[in-house]
């Protein structure tokens, strides 16, 4: 029986963890395989994992060097046929072990548009230094799966990945489960009417820009922001300084965000960096009209089916509204555009239709067909 090991730093509430759980949620996709999950760090699980899959925790404590050593030891002891990793540290460790005389094939799953992610995190010498491990090691993997065309192209163009080893497979979504969870009672008190945005409270999500655009608009309903993060107090101070504490509400983290999403008027994001924006598709899966900045990468592929699409102004896309990155007036215009009830009705139908293109059955099947082809 072929042995496949999935490697990830830990199980948090992020998009990579969600994608991994979705890929392993239906046993019929991987019948005939011996499946294990290896966590590089010994940390508590923050997401429920499939009970039938073996779970191994290493103790790398966030260190890349320890991750490489621990993963190498595990692979030598267990000799899997295929090692599939998620997130940069796991990917670098997986490729490193493969390069140094390991017989297990390595597949890396890159969830972020790595160039813009590193641009947001670092500058100068630190930016250069942070890019070296993936630039040096990704090319030694047997294959790299980008979560969007923009992510894949970035790896080929900027991280020395040979084009013949690159493939794009979108994120999978269990739309039936999302709709079922949206019918639960909200764990957070919410207004009767509101618009919603979600994401970690970090500079990359550009919430100050979103708040300014919202406050300049004609939208009468409050803006509710779901998420936690290091920028929380800074955002609270920013909102207070704007005199908008009754209009912009930081709701915190919701374990089940879907009862909150489903009751919103529409979803909006001003993010500066995405790989494939999970929250956008999840909002569409519950039928929300959506407004999203056209950041690299993912939004244009989802809303316009064109990774290279660009416009200097607000664009009414096939499935939602795209706004050029950093243009507050255009984001305000998009908010004003969705004040019309008939427009919202049209985009609700378009969102539901488009979300089905990323259904778990379709996407997971693509993943497993590709993994089988490597064996």
C-alpha cells in the first residue's frame, strides 16, 4: 500500500490548514493509500482533524533547521512514497530532505503569492534573505502546486521553479457544509443589518484603507470586521480617532463565521496580498455579493476568470466587483454601487454559481489524480 505523508507546521485556523482538512475529509478519494499527517511543531490542534488518519507531532519549535532535521529523521524511519507539504517552512524542509539523497518524492503546496507576501513582511536585506530558502530549494521538489495561476507564475518567474514542475490547483470548498453551518446560531452578537469583512488584523489586510473608503461612502449599515491579530489595538485607536466606534465594529474571531456571513448585505475586502482568498469564496458560497481589491493573486481569477485582468477603475466583473489596489475612491464607488437592491440580487446568484466551481469533489479529485500520477 503506497504511503503518503502530509506535512504542515501545525494545525491552526488558517487557509492552508483548512485546505488540508478538506482534501482528507472524504476517504473515497484516497482509498488504497496509507495516509499520515506530520506536524513540525508540537502545538495544540485548533481545527478538528479526520479521526481515521494517523497524526504525528514533531518538536521543531518554529525552527527551520530543527524542522529539516526532524522531518529527515521521520522520513528515514518510515520511508513514505510521497511527502506533500503545506506552508513555506514545511515546503523548504520537504525540498531540502528530498535533495539530500531521499528516495521519497516531494510535492510542495504553495498557498501564497510569495513575492507580495514577502514584500509585505520584510524590506531591504531581510527581504532578500527571506527569499533565499524557497528560491534555493523549491526547484528540487518533484512538483509544486500553486493555489492559483498567479501563485504558480510567481514561483516560476521569481523562485527558480522549473515550469515543467509547476501545476495550479485551486482550493477546495465543501459548499454543502458551509451552507449547513450558516444556519447555526451566531456565537457573536451582530447588528440587524451590516456589511462584513474578514481576516487577520494585519497590515496586509489593509483594514485602515477599507475603513476610510467605507466612511466616505453612502453605506448606512455598520461595517463588521471578523478576525483577531496584532493590529487590533491600533485599529481600535484608528476607529476611535475617526469617531466611528458605532459604525465600524471589530467582532473578534468566530469559530463558525458562516452564520455571520450569511446575514450580511455583502462581503468586502481591501487585502494587498492573497494566494487564493478563502474568505472571498466562502462568502460567495453563502450567496453574498462581493467586493475585492485586485491584489496578486486570486481575486481576478475568481471574479473575472482571468489572472492577468487589470483595470484602473472599479470593474463590474463576471461574478463580483474588482477594485484596483490602493485606490480609496474606487473602493468607495464600489460600496456605493451595491446600494441598489436589484444589483445585490444579481450578484447573489452569481456568487452561488461561481462558488460551485471550487466544490470539494471537483478540486479534491484534481489533487488526488495528480498525486496518483506521481506514484
